[in-house]
C-alpha cells in the first residue's frame, strides 16, 4: 500500500503524482491544485478540464458547465459559458466561474481533441456582489 505524502492517508490505485514525484490522495490533489491557483492566479501549472453535468432542479434538468481538476476533487460551477468557433474552424468555449478566492475566473478552451481549459483570475470580486 502507498501513502499520501501530505496527509498520510493510505491510497490504493487512486492517487495522483506531482511533477516532483509526490504521491497525493485525491483530496490532497484538490488542496494542492487550489493552493497553486490561489498563489499564481492562473492554471498554468494545474490542468483544469471542462465538463457538462446534468442536475435535477425543481424546474427540471439543468445542464451546468463545470471546471475541474483531473480527479474531479476540485470543482467549480460556471455561471456562464459561451460556445463559439475558433479562427481555424475549431471549437472554442469561454467559461466564467467563481474561483477559489471569490473572484470571477475566466477560462477558455480550444479544439476538440481534449477538454483542457486555460483559466485565470479576473479583477472582478464577487465578495460584495453575491
Ligand atoms: Zn492526502
């Protein structure tokens, strides 16, 4: 059995490995990714992906765009997204969501071969607005 290098939790096959070779359980992957986002204000060192989730609400099923890390343990609901075309005919999707710091974060995805979203913090704070 392997152990998480951060919290000591035993992990079986479900763990992530950092660039430095650390073994992290999924909750610690979320903590590390969140720390990195908070520190740098962008996702240059954290791979973030988009997904669409169906949620049951009182008004029926709602499709919500989410931005998440690889194990899906860090996840942000988007309050807005916009599908469009990139200049070479590829797909482009823009996302806006409330980041880990109560700021609006903006993400953009290009192409169809992956679902990676490049995200960064904007200057807009949601602390007072919401
Ligand atoms: Zn851990």
